C-alpha cells in the first residue's frame, strides 16, 4: 500500500499516518519527493479496512499495490483450471458449446431444442427453469417442473445440463438436477447465493454482472473458491454502456484480461450481450478467435413464439450454420471442436 | 405497440405480421408512409412477449407505447404515497434524515453514533448487520447480534431502525427488528428477495442499482407493490459511470424523473454515491433543493477506525454542521425539518 | 511515480527498471514487500512519457503520484479566480445566471428573449450563432449574421454576450462580438480551438465534454491557461451514461470535486444535461445548493417553434418562476443574486 | 414519426397537436388505444425540428421512425463501398492491415518502422504528425516536418500513408502528403473538420468517438458524404465505459451493426482500444473473425522509448507473430491477406 500525502501535509500529519500504519502492523518506508511525501507500507492485510486512512488529515490518496483476489489469481496457480462435466472438459483444448432455449417452456419445446442443438454439435444443454425477469408480469419459469424436463432431456440426449439458480433456498434442488449451476449476471454479487452454490459440490458457471468490472467478477469467483470449490467457469455476457444498438456491449477484451490474471476458464454468451440473433454468429466467431474456452448460445425451435428472449435466439437452421462456420475459426486458433 | 416494417418489407410480410398480431389479440392499424409501413397495435398485454415479433421477416423494430410498470405509476395514483414509521412520515412535508454507521461494529459504537445523530436531528437510525461486500475477506457484519444491538439503540434513543437484508431466508428475522427493511443497490434485481421482503409487512427502502435505469428501478418497486405492500421508499445512491473522481455518479435528476412518473417518495444517499465525506454536505444540500423527501447519511463516531466505508462517513461534528447547513435549504424549498 | 513490479520479477528486471529510471533523471527508492517490489521514483517530469516503462519486462503497473495539471490547480493558487465581464463578476459572492435561446434564429426572436431574460434577472445573454449539430441536415446557425444580432441585443439590453465558437478560423470573428467565448462540450478536446481561443484575450466558458473525466476537463482548461489566459469559467452540462430518462446525467458532484482541485469558477447547465424543460428548475436549484457559481439556462420566447433544443428550453413565464424560486436557495447558501 | 399522447390528454390537446402537424406538412393518422392516443405522422422532413412538439400540452413522447442518416445508409445503397488507395482496396475481399508508430518521432524511427511493418505484410503505413494530446505538456507531433518524413517513408517502401489531421486549417497541407486522411476519435464531431476533410479529394478514415453511439458515428460520416466524398472508412477504436482493465472497451459488435446499416467498410484499431500491447493480438484476431475489413495497429521499433502510446505498441517481432497468427483466421472467414 502506498499512502500519498498532500503537498501541504505537515511533518506532524506525516508522523501521525506513519504511527497509525505501524499500529496496524505495517512497516513504513517514507519517500520525500519534491512536491509530496509518499509512504510505502509493507504488510498489507487484505482483511484490513486500511482505506479509512484516507480520512487522516494531510492524506491525499491511498494506492493499493496487491490485487484483492488470491485463490482465483494466476499469481497463485499458473496452470489453467479445467472443469470436467461427464466426458466434457471445459478449459482444455476443446471449444465447448452450450446451447438451448432461454427458458424451459414445455417438454416438447425442450426435447426438440435439445435434439437440435445436439445434432449441430453442442456438448451441453442450457435452459432456464428459474428466470429472473425485470417485470413481475413476465414469465418467471416453470421452476421444479422445468428442472424435471431438463432431466428428461438429459436422459434422452445424453447432454449434461446447465441451469440457473436465483435463490439460495433453491441451490440444493437445482444441484440435484444440474450438472453445472449457473449464477446469472444480476446475481453476480448476490454473495449469499455465491456461498451457497459454492458448497453444492457442482461446477459453477458465473456470469459477469452487467456493470461489474473484471476485478469485481474475479472477486465474486473468489467467494466460490473460498468455499472450497475451484470448478468455476466464467462467462462474459456484455456490459452496460451508453450504446443502444445492441442490448449490451460484449466486452471481448475481458478474455485476454481474465487469461492474464486468472487460471479459470472463460466462456462468452453472444446472445444476451447483443440481444439480436443477427449479431450472434459474428460475435461467436470473434469470441473463439479471441481465445474463449466455449460459448453459451440461445437456440429456440421457433424464436418468434419464445416466451423469453425470442429476439436473440437462433433458430435451429441458423445454429447449424453457425456451428459449421465456427469450425475453421476453431481450427485456426488450434482448438478442437 | 408500434411495429415498424423495413423499407423493403413485402406486402406479404406486412400481412404476416398483421395476422400474428390479430392472433395475439391486438387490433391493428397499418399506416403506409413514403418509405416505411408502421403498424399500430392496440391491446398491449403487458405479460405478452410481443418483442419476439422482431424476428418476423421484414420487421425493423418494435416500439412499446405503454409504460411497463403499473402499480408504482403516477398514471394510476396521482397523490404522493406517504410512508409512516412510528411518528415519522416520509413523503410528506418534512425532510427526513436517516443517519448512522455503515456497519454495526459494537454496542458502544452504535449507541454512541445513535445518540450523536439523534442530537443533531436525525429521525431514523441506519446501521448494517448484514453487509454485502465485494471481497469475501472483508467484514461481513455482526448479523443477528448486530440486529440486537440496533434494537437496544432504538430502546435507548427512540429512533426507529432501518437495516439491510441480503438473503430471502433472513427476511423474517430482519423484519422482527427493523422498522424499515433496506434492499441494497446490489440486490435491486434480486427478485426473490424483493418478493419476500414485499410480504414482510414492513416499509421497504429500495436503493437504486448502481447500473439500473430509473425504469428498472420502478419495475423492482413494482415487484414489492405486486405483493400488496405500497410502503416503498426509493433511494438514489449513485450510478456507475466512467468518472473516477467520485465512487459513483450521484444522479439527482432521478428525483424529478421519479416524481413525474411515480407516487413513491424518494430519498438520496450522498455518502455511497460520492464515496468521500468531503462531498457529502454539498450533495446533501443539492438533493434537498432538487426535491428529495429525505437523506440517508453515514455517520461514524470515528471514521478513521470504521470497519466499513470509513472514507465516506461523516464524524459527528461534521454531521452536526451539515444538519445546521441544511436548515435554510429545507426552508427554501418549503419543507419542515 | 511508483513502479510496481510483478511478483515474479527477477532481480535483474528490477535492476533494469532502476537503471532506466536513473537514465530518465529520476532518483529511485526501491521498497521490497513480501510479495512485490515497488520502486518510488522522484523527479517526475510531466512532459516525459514515462508510461512506456510499463513495457519493461517484470513491470506490473505504473502509478503516477503528481496531478497532471498545474496552472489550474488549487495546489498552485489557493484563492478562487474571479472572471470579470463588464460589471458582472463570476466566481465571487454573486450567483450569475446566463440565459437565452439555444440558437439565434432572428433579430425579433433574440431581442424578445434578451429582454425577457433580463427582466427576470439574468446578467448575461447566451445565444448560438455557430451550432455544432449531430446531423448535417439540421439548422447550423446564422453565423456572422447571428453574431451581429447578438451585438444589437447587447446594445438594446446592456447584457454582455456569451456565444460559442466551433472553428479555430472563427475565433477572431467571434472574439469581436462576444464578451465570453464558449467552447462547447463536443470541442472540449479540440486542442487547436482551445489554444486559439486562449489567445483571443476574452474570458472562456469551457463546457465539460460529455464523456470527459473531471481530470481531462481540467487538462483542457490547462491548455487555455498555458496560453496566458486565466479567465476561464468551467461549465458542467451532463455526462453520457446508460440512463435514457434524461438526455445526459448531470454530474453535480463535479462542483465540489472542481472546488477541491482547482481555483476556477464553475457553472452548471441544467438545460442540456436534462434535455427536458420540466427538469430544469429542480436541477438549477440543486446546482446552486451544491455551490455552483452560476447557471447557463436555455430560454426561448416560444419553445415549441424553436429551431434547436426546443424540448429543453424554458418559456419566459417558467424562467421567471424559476428565478423567483432560486432566490431563497441563493440566500440559503450565502450568495447574492 | 409517432406522437404518443399522455393518458390524460384532452381531445383539444390532441386536436392541437394534429393541427400543428398538418401545419408542418405532415399527414396525420390518429389511433385511439385503450389508455393512450398515438398519432402517426407521415412526411417526416429530416431537417425539421419536430422534436419541439414534445413541449405541446398532453404530449408524452415523440418516436422517430426514419433513420436520421441517408447517404451512408444501406437502405440507399446495398452494395458495399470499396475504397481504393493505389493498388490497395479496402472493403473488398482482402484484409488490409495499416500499421506503424503512433507518432512520427524521427526519420530513422519512421523508416525503420515502415520497413518492418512492410516486411510483415502491412499494406499501408500509419504515423501521426499532428497529435491531439490530453496534456499541453505532452509531445504534440512534428507537424509538417513529420509529414515530410512520412512522404520519404512512402518513397522508400512504396506504402501509402494514413495520417491524422486535427485542424481545418491543416487539411490542405495534410492532403498533399496523405493517401488517407484520418479523423481521430476526439474530432469525430468536429463538424468543420469533417466538412473540410470531405472536400479534400482524399479517402477519409473516420474513427468512432470514444463516447459516440454508432448512429452518431454514421451521422458524422454523413457530413463527409454530404460533401460529395463517399470514400470513407469507418474505424472502431473502443468506447468509454466503467471498465478500467483496458483503456477503452473495444466494441466489436459495432462491426455487424455497421454492416447491417451502412455500405461503408469498417476497420478495427485494437491498439488504442485496449491500451496494452498484450491484448492487441487476441483482439485483432477477434476483429477479423467478426468481419472487419482491416486493422489499424501501432508498431514501434522500440516501444519502451516511444514518445507516445508506448504501452500499447507492438515491437516488430510481436507484430510479425501477430501477422502470422492472423493468416488462418483470415482464411477461415474467406478473405485474402
């Protein structure tokens, strides 16, 4: 930690800060510049709210030196983490596509979608049984009934299931059915849900909050690893910006940034980020080229009749075309498909 | 709802859209412009996912006409809602200040803070027992023990209590102690928590999510009113922008925007938004001048030793100065204090 | 400047960085922490592109310690700068209101507006002769003809004139007519225009760019002061965020932030920021309460027929009501009107 | 245009709006819904400030139906525009890489860089002679001397030149030396510069403003086409968001959005957007996969000594590796290299 003193800080103010730092267990190294004094403080305790030093008279700012996360950090663990779901490995040399409808609407719809995405090459089936919706009047999901349908779709197709949980009270229930538990963007900082899910013994797909920095996203993952579960898959799904031509702005730079700072695998969801099926294919290709470990794509047998997120869902034909179109890109980046 | 067709839409595509609209229960009114045809559709059902029409061939965009919220709307109820907590009325002609420490740290700290803010004129005591923290290594609150301390502070000072709940499983517990249940910014779209809190029979203080539009904020309140509870107080606490000189950007324009569109009272939290105690007083005054119904302010007996949010907490002296400074502004806008 | 080395930086990498720093004229103070080494470097030359050190092997990040601006800084000059325009003093103990139409449309329109705003208490007349418009098909202003009309309005009413310049080639022309030269938000980083305007011998009103940080805004002012002109008035006019209920988000926190870091006076433009005349009055009051030195307000004799920015223009009646409503707030903050 | 009336609008208010629309030359089509009346107005004149209708009593909002741009629109011209610079064609089936240093620093530096990027496969040389810098104390470019060096580098290597202009007074000078004139992000809405450059008879590279919507970017291009020049290349270079891990957020979704709405070719600048050379390669690959027509990349013979943008410049070795790495991606999307 570096404490920067104001140019008009008095020697006594500097001394007070040093004393407080020593009291907090730091070793101090003051450096007197031409305009300002800065105090290097060694021995950062992450749990310490040393930020409060900013309220000391004469202090201009506090500059943290250490990263706030630890277990998710590539400084701690250099080799990439792989997440295993049945025979599927996420984070290895294979590009993994998870696909399916936004919401489970009926057994027919789900089974049809499952077979369609499997035939086109998807390895994991997605489908929401609990849907967090902006409006209380929108379709909120079939809940446990939906989970059962997912289970039947898994039996029929053999595809493992990723599905979202929105309430800590449902984690146990969802964990019974899901192969991967999804924490959605709106719940990325629902810390109780993170902790509960972290203890469920299943891999977690953690979507980035739509206004979360990459650092906050890694801190959210840290909550899960802190519960003893390192099977975490990150998923970039667009951030909120001023641009309105797309639903959110897909931040593909997050892929190399995560890669540099963490050992966790990272997927991209081109459906929610763009909000329009027309933009899904180019963004899916871009994500693979940027180094994503996989994709999460919404596919609906008949998007114009979808109860949720129809505008951004691919129909089965377009999904098949996309999967074909991805192949040369996957090869170009040296991955398998 | 208005459906705008592309300039190259064929008569058949237009017909298909009209037929689908009729099938969905709308009356259609096509208008043929020089370049484009638009179809007015009367009979919007809010629960209908008519957005999926965008996937029909030839459709360029869908323009909703009706507002997505209903119970919170000033179109439904013109007179302002007042929220009553003991003898305190929020949303009336009195400016209500809620103050206290970010987190309950100990009985001594809380009692001292409670007496200090009461003396200075605060009407309600704030203090967090459950703290949602970005880092799993940060102080997470004293939980039930903290609630008990709040209860004792209430006994001693007579001040009603506002405190946050972060988990639907804790709503019952928090409701036993709290006079007002706070839903924090990170949980504004934690819909299960909103629903549970909406059924607890206590007034709700609903903070705006840091990347939520005002419309989404009102939709979150709609979740609570939909459970039969209209005792909702909105609280603007800053939104996330590119500016880093302040922790968030306080959006005071939200006050007149909420006033125009809703009957619910609205408070402002100048502490979390600015992130610096130095900016709390000018922003508190600005909030009152803009028409806020009250303020939520962090005050700590010794901010430099606070376990949470020390940098933005006022010490008791500065809080007293602020309360004095507010008086002429409160008078100027015709409110009582 | 502080150079933070990566945890895995080798002693040789640290030595290389130190040598380069010495070569660049710095004195170095390495501090070895438990996880990382940081190097304090004294002797920051502002003109030096020391940021390139980040490309040295083993370097994690560079933390600047000194502020990038100097002449505008409150560290250099503590007493507030006042800007004098005839008998009007901006930055003193008087709240100065500048008002008038967005664009000069005709002599009749301008004279009428000028008399109306003068009667209501405005001290300076605003009106655009050169209009930067998003669309090439929108009204671009009357140019020199408009400047002449402003001149006649000044003769008739005695009100000094503030008007915008958008091209370095027009600075001389505009300076002949204007008492204050306005640099608009879109041109805040049009550095050639800043330099040219800085040499024109007239006070400058510098609007904040709609996506500029406060630091960048102060750096833009630094360009003007660097040309020997310290008669600069800053003007906050809203920043671009995700919120769409208002045209931009008025960042009133900028007032205390500027006050802390600079000696320059700061105005607020509640018209452009909100984009709606209904929100102008509450935001104007809030700006005064937050400590603004003045206001810039759009007033049009008949807003529904304005060629530019009609939706956010007050009509004369509402402007008069606003001016009345401001009085108690101005008094409450200890200013004159 | 659709005018949405408030639910409490009186028949007389509706009639007033209709009359004003007729007066403005529109044909009106009122539709009476259950809650609100909307008025379809046919005959939109783009130059008309019909937005001012919002100030009429009873009007809730105005919804424009037509796009504000025309000449740049894919509705007007379906086939993609190609821009020819010597033997290089931008917007065709070849991926065009423009590379070179941020700033021209010396003849040696520039010639070395030019030869290095040529050998690696770049088709056009970039280099700034006029540099818009946030700080007045930063290196501002060699100006005409720099242009002459670019000219010599072109003679030696045969590479056409792209270089920036920042002042309308310099357009003639820059046009003498440049094969493509660049309008930088900060000047995207410097309309005078756009107009002057539009008349210079050279292709224009128009960077997206860092806080500009795609619609505003297309409107800026419209200013150039309106001057009779359709040789415009768009260049996405990152937008300003809350994320700080990268300098800006590269918005690759802009590629398919531009493709859908315009016939102009679009490049991507992965250097300025990420601000870090480490992220350039993955983002360059992603841009190609998303369908970009080319790339603009900063390469410096010795980035750690660059006077400008060293942190994001590739050294020649890494640029060569990137160009090799791009080949299979270029092939995968069916382009030539």
